[in-house]
């Protein structure tokens, strides 16, 4: 009798539990599910679902209903995405992202397509040919983290169809200053070795009339023309320099990148971008940690320079596609964040704290470092911050983490020739938007 009553009680709570879950399911589908699927249709591909049902991750509980697929956290059932191509755009904070992706690839033993020579870009500005990267045993690859331009045709022919495309871009004026400094463009612009008063800020001179100054700082290389000061971010995403004034082409280009890329991160919203990356890729929090301690950065005279309205206007006109790119993908980033719901910001807060704590821990000398174990939480399984982990986190140079990635690849039969076609000619004559090389 008692037993029967207990069982009836259980049955009743089971019944109400089921009703509750169903109602929650409907609510979630209406409010989040549809929108999320539209925002990132590639987030859960059929292969991922089928891999999962084949029992790749037996420890994870399985939810049969598709709306649960985007649940993140420890008890999620999404499957980590292990095929990705990172388009590493110059001077956008991309080395920090590369470090993360290298660590991820080492941990998961992914086959990364690495350049034959240790200090090279994979290939730039054209796509790599056989012989420029080490051969994998089965001819297949799952990731790219070294410099190369986005080339959909080539990448789709070499990588699986569920590959995630990722990049990071930066506010265009900050990018201009960084590019000017890094590539020593002021010497080229001023065309004199001895400095005169006013020379400290070449940006002012350049932005007085950027169209006039192009001729000293533009290039043609491997039959491809590019300008480091003009739409140089869009260039690495495959946009042609010759289309700088074609807004129609620019609009189509943005739509293509929006469709092809899982995420375009924004340097000015770096932590938000990374938390979103983790969620879209179904990774762990430890995969997106980076050394957030202030670095000793090379400083230069015009680093904090703010443009006048006129300079800003000239830059926007000259560098139009990069400004369009930035505005489009900043909006797109925030739309994606909003559609993640309020829990995103709880995770973000936790992530920032954790990142600071671990960066601080790792900055202590190995002897002084205590033991640090990050407890399991809604967003991560428990993990131990080891000395090896700290070493990798704090590595500044890309090539330092290439070793383990290169280890299981085979030497290719041909030597890497950087970019194939040396030397790089600086171009000197401009007619309208067409470029003639110097003889
Ligand atoms: C892009 O890839 C295609 C196919 O491999 C190739 O023919 C083309 O030359 C590549 N474009 C560039 C700019 O490298
Ligand atoms: C990006 O967009 C957000 C939301 O519209 C805005 O608050 C933010 O200022 C923008 N960021 C930059 C760096 O322009
Ligand atoms: C970071 O460290 C502080 C101080 O030790 C601690 O109170 C906090 O809980 C830590 N936060 C995380 C997310 O690790």
C-alpha cells in the first residue's frame, strides 16, 4: 500500500516534470532556438550530431531534442569543432589568437597545415602550393593558423566541409598607425633619412592627401597588388586592391564573409569575441585563455594620436572597405552576443577574472608558483594550471609552439620559397586606380 503510494507520487512528479520540461522546451525554441540557428547555421552540423550519436563522448548526457544542442557548459551535448581556418590578418592582435589555436591543436593532436620553413607565412599573398607546407600522412588537414589570405576555392578543396572560418579585425585608424610603425612606412613616405621637425607623426602628412602618397607605399608581388595602408584587412580576407572604389563589390564581399565565417572577432571587444568563439566552437574556457598581463609594448611617437575630423574623413574615404568591414562585423558580433541571452555576460565576467588570475599565476616564477586548480563550473571541467600550460600561454612567438604541430608531419619534397616570386617590387606609377610597376 505504502509502496503503491510512493510509486504514484513518483509517477505524479514524473508527469509534472515532463509537462514542465516540455513547456520550457517550447519557450526556448520560440525565444532562442530559432534565432540561434539562423545566426549560426553551421554551429551544429550533421556530422557533429552523427559523430555524437556514434558515442564519441560517452560521458556527456544526450538530449534528443534539437533545441538543446546549443546548450553550453559542462553538461552540454554539442561536439567540439576541430576543423578550423584562422585568417591571420597582420597587426590586429592575431598572434594572441594564434597562440590559443596552437595550444588547442596541440592538446587535441590536430593536423595543422604548417609552412615548410620555420619562420614563414604559410603563403602570402597567394594560396600555398604543394611543397610550401609539410605533408600529412593521409593528405588531410584540420586547421590553418599561419598567415595566408582567404581563398574560398582553394580552402574548400583542401579542408572538410564543416571547417569553421575565423578571423580578428581591428578599428581601422588604430590599424593604420600600427601598420605605419611596424612596416617603417614613414621613412618611405618622407623619403629622407635625416629627420626634420614635424616628421614624428607621418600619419598627419599621409592623411593630408592619402591618394597622393600611395605611390611610395604600394606594392606588387606575385602579380598581386596591395597597399598596406588601404583596405589591408579586407585584402587578407580575399578582397582585391583593384576594387577599392567599388561599393557594390564591397557589399557582396561583406555578405560572403558573413555567410562563410563562423566568427569575425573584434580586437576592441576581445574578451566578448573569445567567449563567443568558445560557445560557437563548443570549446572549453581553458582553450580561450591568454596572457592578459600588460606587455612591454614597443611605443612610438604617434601611438595615441587622435585624428582631426578632416584626417578621419580622408581616411574613411581612402580606406572605405575596411571601415565598412569593421562597422558590419562589429554590428554582427553584438547581434550574436545578444542572441546568446543574459548568461553570456555571467560567463564573460567569470572568464575575465579567471584569465587575470591565471595570467598572474603564470607570471610568477616557476619556483614561487603554487598549485592552481580551476574547479569545474558551468563553463569548464576542472583543470590544473601546469607549468607546461603557463609556458605555452606566455609564449610570444608563433614558431615556438610549432614544434609539436610539425612533429607528426612529413617533410615535403620541395623547399619552401617564400611567396614564390621574389623580389617584391615597389610600385611607383598610379593612374586612377590602375597600377604600373616600376621598371
Ligand atoms: C585561389 O585558389 C584557386 C584554386 O586553388 C587558385 O586557382 C587561385 O590562383 C587562388 N587565388 C589566389 C589569389 O591565390
Ligand atoms: C560596436 O558596437 C557596439 C554595439 O552597437 C557599440 O556599443 C560599440 O561602441 C562598437 N564598438 C566600436 C569599437 O565601435
Ligand atoms: C580570482 O582570484 C580571486 C582572488 O584570489 C578570487 O577571489 C576569485 O574567486 C578568482 N576568480 C576566478 C574566476 O578564478
